[in-house]
C-alpha cells in the first residue's frame, strides 16, 4: 500500500481529518502529524523538526509516496498591529516548514515518484501574516512542480475557500451561503475527494497548479 503523510491533523473535524479518512478508504497507509497530536507530534516552527518528521516516518514505514500539507499557524492581524514575531512565526510554520518538508520528501521518494498537495488561502485584508505566508507557500509548491518533475513528483496547491470545520457560527454561515453557487458550505469531505484524485495515478498529470476547489465561491464579479 502507498504511504502518505498528512500534516495539521490535530482536530477531528478538520480538512486534514477528512482527507485522512478518505485516503485510508482508498487503501493508503496514512500517517498524521500535528503540533501535539497525531501519529507524529511535531512543532513545525522549528526548522530542525521538519526534516526530522520525514526521517521518522520513513524509518518506521519506508518510503513516503504522498505528502499533504494542511498545517497552518493563524493569528488575525493587519498591517498596523502585526508584530515582527507574529509575522516570523507565520512564515516559519506556513512557508519555511512546507519548503523543508517538500525537500525532505523529494529526497526520499522512490523510482515511482510521488505527489504533493498543499492547502492555501486567499485571505489577506485583516489577516495579513497568514495570507502573506500562504502566498509564499503557493510559490514554493508551484516551483516544486517544475524542479521536482524529473523525479516524477507532482505538486499542486488547493484553495478550498471557506470550509465548515466547526469554526462557523450560524451568523457566519448564513452570511457566506449566498455566495456559494451550490447553495451550501463546503465540508472536509468535499476537499478530501479532490485531494485523493490529485494524489492518485490518474491525477498526477495535473501539476504546478493553484486550484480553487471551493464550490464556485471564487467565481464572483
């Protein structure tokens, strides 16, 4: 069975949890990581722990075939109230750790290659450090598609839009649903299907893309 590492899988109703369940059903050996939970607890704000995470998973389970980057650090702030420390932590977790994980993953893939899927966001105003670090993530993953293609590695970024993972109250949900052409909020299960396809042999011809898998939320004037 192929092996996949899914980061940011700490909450039971998260996108990462939905992806993990789907991939297990599809026959993957799924290993999860989060800052203090999952199969492999790991603090990705530390540059050393990213490489160490890949090394531990590979030692215990052999070569890793898929990498799903769902971890994120998020503290809402804007230009006037973002501190240097906060900005640095966002970049360290959301961008630098992703770069290091991708590089470590690429170094250990076998002849059959592998697939990378990372989750991004277009949130910027009022959430500047998060949005800026996710913008850096986008560039890293798209670059990986070009640089790692010769190793038979595909790499894509998925923007799921607003997904109902338990953080929405009724007022928020009611305000967002009118902007969803399909008339409902997205769920982790919706993103799990997209992710499973991109990781599959059939989906790996798609590479170097930033895909909006948001039920049409971004298709606005």
